[in-house]
C-alpha cells in the first residue's frame, strides 16, 4: 500500500459526459501528479500540482482540468468524454528522498471506460 | 523516436533464470525510475537512481549516465516476478514529472 488513495476504482460512463476522479496523497506529500495510461499511448504525464498551485503541464487535453485543494487532495475533471479517453488514470504523490531526489508513490488508479 | 526506449518488449523466462531488461534514454535526466506493474494494474516503484547501482533483494538496477543507459536485473527469477517493468526518467530541470518507456512484459514460467 503506497498510502496514495484514488476513488473511484472503476467508472463506466457514456460519451459526452463529465466525470471527476479524486486522489488523496500520502500524508505530508505536497506534490500530486496525474498520469494517463492507455493501450496505444502507454503512460503519459498530464499535470502536476504542488501545495495547491499548478506546477507543470504535460499532454493534458483542454477538456481535462485539475485542481488541488487546501487539504492537498486533488481532483481531475474530464469533460465531453470520448471513446479514446478510456484509460487507467493514476495519481502519484512525491516527497524528497535522499540525494535531492523526489520519490514518487502511485495510487491504485481509476479505470475509466467510456461507452 | 521515443525519449525512453526499453528492450525487450516481451520476455519469457524459466523459473530460476537471470533476467535483464534494458532502458536507453536520449535526454538529460536527474533521475531514472524502475516501476513494476502487475496485471491488476497497480504501479510500484522499485528503484530510483541517479548514478551507480542499487540492490533490493533479488533485484539490481544499474545506470550509466555517460552512456544514457540503465539495466534492471532479476536474479533467480520466480513466477511472482511476472509483471510489466517500466523505465521512467525525470528530465533535468523538470518539476518532477516522469517520461515513461513502453514497458517490458515479463512472464516467468514454473
């Protein structure tokens, strides 16, 4: 158990709908990362938040948005869903490890199926 | 060309065999991660390296910064090692987000 929690575990929804995925980082971790894993693209970085502020953006579509709340949990909002958005969505949190490096801890993921 | 390349894509081994998975990258990095993903989907971080070699049980990870190459070795492989192994790098100067290889699917037969 990494200490990172994600809800829901599974989500099935229809095209055009909007969903919210939730992530709670490990206690004390200020950084949250969102990743998407699809069959054709593999794992891709979407967005990072640090202590409530957006820090870095990757291949995140304009239909997707995220935020990190004062209690440090994060939500990823996916709207106008398309079949191609079906994927595993992982959240990870990080903390400073030895040597100035940041270790990342992954949540169990949310499997999104768009029908 | 992907910034992170792994080989082989698929690997089948007999229980007890020594296994090597390779990762090459084409960018400047501050750290390299080896991750393990089991069929259930969950991802576990095995190693984080910036230089040299690390060992944990039967797993050994090495990195050669000059050659931009890392290897993950599994000694005395076991069927429970069957999983997808993913190499990921953190770009130098980045905020910590990772760039991933496509993964190596390992199957260890009893």
